[in-house]
C-alpha cells in the first residue's frame, strides 16, 4: 500500500448529528408523530454521514494513489 497519513479527525458536526440520530431512534420507540418525524430525519442524517464517509474514503484512496506514484517516480 502507499504511504500516506490517514485522516482520523472526526468533525464535531458529524458527532452531534450521530448523537441526535441515536436520540431520535430511542424516541421513535414511543411511535408519536413527533418521534416519527425525528426518526425520518435521523435516517436522512445517518445516510448523509455514510455518504460523507464514503467520499472521504475515496478521497484518501486517490490521495494514496497520487502519493504512491509520486514516490515511485511513475508518471
């Protein structure tokens, strides 16, 4: 594999969103209209976090390819 630094920084926004999503899931067990709305929102937020993580993983992969080629002297 290529030598590059893996980004381990987790944004405070994603942590807040994750906590909110977990809270919404717990409230959804009550099945109130408010909790159902929060459940829908938490699912949307969780999918956004997954998409963000996929984009970061792809970005890290591309960075590794570029750095690997630079270190190997390949065009």
